[in-house]
C-alpha cells in the first residue's frame, strides 16, 4: 500500500525559530510536493521537486526553503518562523507518467502553530 | 493558467438524499480533473479522476462526476448521502503536463444530517 509519512502531526514553535518539516514516501516516486492548507483558500503549492537535489518554486515560496537529498525524503524549512506561517502543511508525492494522469498521494499533514 | 472554481463553500444534505458538489474549470488545453476528499484530521484521498477517456467517471464510495467540455464543468454527485460522506471535497485540475502540478479549488464542506 502506498504511504507518505510526515514527521509530526502537531508542532508548536516560537516566532523566529528555524523549523523543519519532514516527509518520506515509500513508493519510489520522482515528484514530491509541499502545500499549505488554510480555511477558504484550499491547498496552495509552496515548493515541489521532480528529482533528487532539484526544486522548483510553487505559488507561495516566500519564507520557505526545501531540501531533497534522497529520493524518498523531502524537507520543508521555515528559516525564521512567523505567526502567519501557522497552518496545516501537507506533503504529497507522484510518479512521472507519460500520460496526463497525475494522481498525487498525500501524507496526513502537520498542523504547525507559531506563537 | 489553469484554475478551478468550486461554486459552494458549504453544502448541507440529509442522509439518503442526493449530493451535488459543483466545480467549473478553466484550462487552455485538455485537462486532467480530479476530486479529492479530506475527512477530519485525515490526509487527502483521491475520489475519482478524469483523464480524457469516458466523460462519466465513477469513483469510490458511490461518487461519480461528469466531464462537460461545453460547460467547462466537472460536478461531483452521489445518489444517496451517507453520514460518513461528511467531509471537505476539493476539485482539482492538472497544471503543466510533465511536472505533475495540480491546482486546487478552495473546497466544499459537505454536511450530512440524520
């Protein structure tokens, strides 16, 4: 069964702290994604990666960075956490297919609160 | 750029009555379209997908959606709601082919009353 895991379900941090969110997938997928989910806004793409050590900015990359040193692991980094980064963070992965079928598999999410 | 509009932020139905969640899309090419569901405190799960095969797509748990190009719509339906259907539903369109990006709607919360 496909599986995407995230290191924490709930996280509380203080303003200015450096925060690491970890995501691991066991499906050998090429593509990995980080989203944030806020009420009324749906999911917004922060960063994605289509290969090891490759990364691309999504729609809202400001204040975030990412790291992908191994194929199965994709980390989201908040260099200096701020209260407006309080949100639910979702990680996803997908395979690179030759057709237009782009199903993504999601982790359970990390609810981050920045005080 | 591709986009989706979910026309209702909340939909309330009674158990046993039909469900209709509305979605309109905008795409400059032939898109892939998806519906995902998110139950409370759970990750997103794929309900169904359209990938230019049959226009009527059947998904899990009795849901289905019909792709209507002339109306740029991809509405989600179910003949009879169950209490366990209460969740948030997201209509999604594929963005750039190749990098597998998806564009999400803002979500519709389905409430099911006994």
